[in-house]
C-alpha cells in the first residue's frame, strides 16, 4: 500500500457562486412572507411590524438551518462534494495518514513476530485500512479545486490562457498530462506533436 497522495483530477463542481441556491429560495420566501404579514396586519405600531418581520426572518433562517442539517442525509454521495480543504486540515490529514500507515506496518510486524492472532490482526488491519482509505479519499477530494485555482492564477500571472491540451499518450498506452515530458508508467521520453 503506497502512502503517496493521489493527484487524480476530479471534474469541477457543478455550481458556481452566481447560481440560485436553496438558501436564496428561503430568503426570498421569508421576505415575501414578512411583506405579506406587514401588509395584512391591522394598523399597528412600527415596533410590532418590525417584530413581525424579524420573527418571520428568524423562521426563514431556521428553515435554512434545518435544510442544511437534513440535506446530507437524503442526498446521494456524489452530490456532497467537499470544498477544497484548508492548509491546516490538509496538514492534519497528512499527519493522520502517515500515522495510520505506520500503524498498519507495525501491526503487520507484530503479526509476523507472533504477537497477534490472525483473527485480531484481520479485525485491526481492516479498521486501519478503512481509515487510511477514507483519509486518502478526503485528501483526493480536496485537490481538484486547488488545481483549477493554481492553473487560473498561473495563467493570470503569466498572461496566457489556461492550458487545456489533450493528454499525451505514450507508446505503452498510458495517458499522461498534457505538459508531461516523461511517461508516468514506463518513464520513456514523450515527444509532443
């Protein structure tokens, strides 16, 4: 089992910052309900109208919070892509991954030395491997947006359009990155057209 982090590029997330979200819907519904409540209320003091508006706004905020709590329970796993992970979280995950992989190696050593029964080894190794796979998936999920951000920033600094060429294919059949000079599988030098 390799401890290297995968550099697999995931497709970009479907939404952007200017799309209409469920939170926007709840805000609009709250504003509409507050307007209707203020218009339909009997002639009242301004304080009571403000209190009605604040109450309906708080109900809309509570609805958004309830939606955000319940949405992950019913949404498919692919719909719950994560935001890019921060530097601190990435460092913590890398440290935890290294510790988990080291624990697996120590467990294998203890089994080879006869300190563990096969049943205990299987149970503990399965838990540790599942945890390591989970950490690696979490690290991989957080890299896709960073790659996009880095390419955009690099293109802005250099003044060129982002490079989006087709992947280079080696004679061995391995598809390599568009800017690769050597094959990532067999190591032969790639020739660009």
